[in-house]
């Protein structure tokens, strides 16, 4: 779940639905939260459904770095995906790294597969891993070379709203994937 203690509650950022929905009605200040799970080894998979695609950012943030009222991807300690402005875009250090996918629409699911043992992060949109990535065979990650412990992270601003699934179930349209040990909308890659 998202942490209500390891967060920066900028604007009117709130966590609800068991700390799995992040939203913010404020138009000027981002709110950000890291997950309660630290990913220092092993393979991890999670899904974020963008209920409102204008301003949620989701991604990964270095564990021992402070949060502030900035979005995921705004500093050197995080990588974030933004689905606003008609594309799926990767952000890092307050700069657009590149556009990695086509136009996103409300209720699209952004998928994350993180292999902490090799420091690689893959990003997918609905059933497709973007840019030809394939986490099951360690091919074409969107981010590589991550060192140390990282945590999933989420930000929201100006009506942004996103629901997260870490495999816990409790949402409609999920299937149990016993090999991954959880309930997901899309099949996790082999080994995750």
C-alpha cells in the first residue's frame, strides 16, 4: 500500500481505499507517497490505473531520499510516468526523458516490472510492454542501472487520481496469478 507516513501531503493530496487510491484536488502543489514495500532485491510487479489522466505520476523513488511536494520524476532520485498531454512519458530529474507510448485514456493501466537484482524497470500500458520491452527475458527496460533500494511511488495534482494494485485483489476485473502470488488485471511477466 501507499505509506501515510512516508509521504509529502502537498495541496489536498489524500490516500483512500485502504491507501491504494491517491488523489489531489489542489491545482498548485503535488502530493507524493512511497509504498510501504522496499524493493532492494528480487522481482516486483504492480499496476496503476489512471482514473484521471491529467496529472498523476507513478514510478519509482530511491529509498533513503526525502520526499517533498514534487512529482515522481522531478528529481534525480526518482523516475516517473506521466500520462497527461496525450502520451505516456518518462520523466527524470525534472526533464522529459522521452515519450514511450501512445495516447493514454482514463482507466488505462500502467504496469511496472522492477528487477532489483539487475536494477531494471519496465513499463507497460494495458497488455503491452512499451518500446518492445520484455521483463521476462530482461530485454529493453525503460530504465536500467538503478543501484540500491527503491520503492514504488505516486504523485497527484489538480484533480489527478489513480488506483494502485500491488496484487492484493479487492478490485473488479482481476485474475489470480498464482505464480506471482496475487490478483492483477494483466498477467505479470514470468518470474515476477
